[in-house]
């Protein structure tokens, strides 16, 4: 993903989740994904992994909301990706 696409993706995410509708959706996602709950299951490690995966999505959205669009060029030069992913899906 080039710098222009990264900037647009971040702007889209921020516009979506910083609107009143998006803020309500984010609060709902935090509840549904158990962001404020105890996620560990001693009986079922797969359930723990599932819950952590759901929580990771919300944390990713929150991290995108905290980013500065003007930092995109500097950050992408430093680490090669908007969100630091190294798996080549960016």
C-alpha cells in the first residue's frame, strides 16, 4: 500500500469512528469483543485465542484513531507500513 492509500485508509477509519454513529459502534464493539472483560479460559485455550483475536480488532481500530495523518510519510519511511504489520498484506 503506497503512502497515498495509507493516508486515505487512515482518514476513512478516523472519519468513520469519530462520527457520533461510529463512536456508538466502537463502544458496542468494545462490549461485544470483551475489551473490558476477563478473556482467559482455563478449560478452553481456543476460546481464549478467539476472545483475544476479537479484542485485537478493537485495539487496532483504537490505534488507528490515535494516529496522526501527517505522520504517515515519516512513519512509512521508518517502518514500511502504516500499522507496523510485516506480513505483506499492507
